[in-house]
């Protein structure tokens, strides 16, 4: 997830260089800690009869019932998912955009050039016509500039923060695409199948509905910080899918039917999925609330991750097993 961030250049690259390096180092250290230290300590501390509870009581029973109901009505689940994706398109169309968080200085700079020999009154007249349109948003500015009849030799181009924003968005979309391909490659290498990997990865675009919705509720625009959150979402989302699908394959290899294996995997893996999700959400909560020095800069990132991860958890627990059951049924 963090390798493609090295492709970022300019202001955005400098903005996220320290963050991506820190996160990559933390993930590698936590991996070494989980593989080397925790098993040794657990072997000394835990006793033979100390078995963790896989059941969450009423929550597990309720989820088991909902998942069983969903597996019996796959067409309804798919239809709801498509409607949910359409909602994401609507939310995106209503989402404001920006560059860096809280960087608006309430002003603008106009650089203009006129052909040699243009009189000062003519230059002043053209400038005043343009200034009447610059008091509104970028879309209105473009409309006002395009509606003008410019003399021969005149041209216009929007620059400043708007130009930097568009360039940064293009770079981050490239990073997002590379990250998706790399994550998909890791999934295929683990499961050795394309279809389960695609199904797990499909939860990522659906999670954008939650990210866009919470950004709108919080009144936060889509900027480079929230875009970084969307990139991080890919790695966080597929983790839950891997936990569920991997155990479902284990149960299937034991001879269980597909539906029974998916229900069993969902029920058993519900606890670790909820635990890891809640730990991430609560860890990001201070940033989302803007607490602490410098938190405003990372606030959009936290909001995007909280919204997307909350929705993706439900998608992973319901849609992913249902989609897998549909594929298995078609394969016979």
C-alpha cells in the first residue's frame, strides 16, 4: 500500500512522505512482533484450557441469522448493493473539493498578459470584466471566462491552488490505481484464484459510499488528505475480507457445503473482524475530532477512513459471502 506513495512528487509528495514512511515502518515492526514475540509469550501465559470465546452472544446469533437469510436471497443482496453503489455516485457529485486542509486564505492572485501595444484603458477594461466573475467558485469563473469574447492574442488559464489541486488529484489517482493492482496481486498470490480476490477487492469501491457520506456530514471537502485516506482504505478493507475468506476455504476443505462454510466462517471470524475494525476506528477518533496540535491537517484522512471502514465492514460480512456463494453456485 505504501510503495506507490513514492510516485508522489511536489507538495503532495512532501506532505505525505513522513506519514507513509512512518506507517510502513510501523506495519513491518508490528508484523515481526506478531510473528516472533506474541506466540512465545502466549505459549507461556495461556493454559491448555484457556480457549478464547468465538461466540459474541446475541450479536453472533443475529449476524448468523442475517447471513443465512442473505445467502438464500442473493439477488436481493446484489440489487441492494447496486443501489448502494448508485448512492455513492450521488454523494460524490455533491462532495466539495479542495487542495490542502484549511489552506484557503480568502484571496486570489491574477496574472495576466496582453499583446504588445495594448493600451492601458483597454487592458483595464478587460481586467474589470474578468474580476466581476472571480468572486465566485471555479465553475463560475470558467463560465465567465469562456463567455468572454477575447481579442486576438488573449488567452486564459486557471492556476494557483486550483492548478496544484488538479495536478495532485491526478497523481493520487495514479497512486490509487497502482495500489489496487499491487493489492490484487497479493490476493491472487495468497488464494491462487482470481474470483475470490476480485470479490474481496470489490468491497473497496463500495466503501467509498461511507467515506463520501461522512465527509459530507462533517462538512469536509475531498482534498489530498482525504484522498490519502481513500488509499489507506484499500489495505484496511481487504484485511477483513482475507480473514473471512481464508477461514471459509479451510472449512470447505474439511468437507462442508459452501453455504455452511460461509456461515461458519462469518460467525467465527466476526470477533477478530470487529476487534480490528473498532481498534482502528477508535485510534483515528482523536484525529477526526481535530484533537491535538496539527490534527486539522490529518482530520480529513481520519474522517474518510472512519466512514469507509465502517461501511466496508458490513459489506465484507454480508456482500462478500453472498457473492462467493453466487460464484460457487455457477461453478457447480
